[in-house]
């Protein structure tokens, strides 16, 4: 059930997310479309190469799809959702992930948040062995 992945800075995208009313028969799910957008945008800019893209079939945030989890060792992680599965959302997510990876504890100053992630934060997750104060 668990698959080992690179433990470094990453964006885990829910590949099975669906936004309400968005799934037409035979079309890829919105989560798979967001993952494809993340891969496209990452491939277009070498600055994003230090952020691993990882896929998981469900993040259990079904009411808020498309959903991603941003994480890095020893840092506060974040679950974000309610994205459109497009390149603009992917770029905002990856831009935030760069700031997150560069931060000391995972807290990115609001002034550095890309516009495209504002209003999309769902959960703040403390790293194992810590709580945020």
C-alpha cells in the first residue's frame, strides 16, 4: 500500500480528484489533468527541477478537488485544493513549492505567495515529531 518515494521537497497530487459536475464519460479525472499540467509546467522551467512531482490516488479531500500536498523534510506541510486543472494553477503551485522548499520551517511569508494559491489552503500539517507554535 505504501510506495517509497524521494523524501525531498515534493508536490503530491491527487490523481483521482473530481470537481463537482466535471467528469464526462471517457475523460481523464481532474486530478490526473492537474498532474499532467504540473508535469508540463515543471518541464518548461529548470527552476522547478528540485521539486518532485508525486501522484497518489486519493488525498481524502474529495469536496475540495483538485488537491495537492506540499511537503519537505522537517517542514510544515500544506494541503491545498479547489484548483482548476490547468497550467496557471500548476505554475502557482510550483512557485509556492519553491518558496516552501527554500524556507527554514515551511512557513512562506504571505508577500511571497503566488496569487494563484491564495484561498486554496485547506490544511497545515506539522512534520513528524513537531507541532507549530
